[in-house]
């Protein structure tokens, strides 16, 4: 995870969003993207 600190911010946010989706799958909760994550969504 230390290497992630050197990644561009957009890649770090994408990784964090993916981690939240995975975590939500384990807890049974839906993940709702925050406004910063929504701005980085790729169509």
C-alpha cells in the first residue's frame, strides 16, 4: 500500500472507491459514491 502514495490522485481515489465497494459487499451495505468519486467516474 505504500506504493499507492506515489500514484496520481485519481488512481488513489479509484482504488479507495473499489475498496469501499468490496467492503460494502462484506457488510451487506450499498456503497454510495461521494461527490469527489462521482467526478472521477468514467463513462
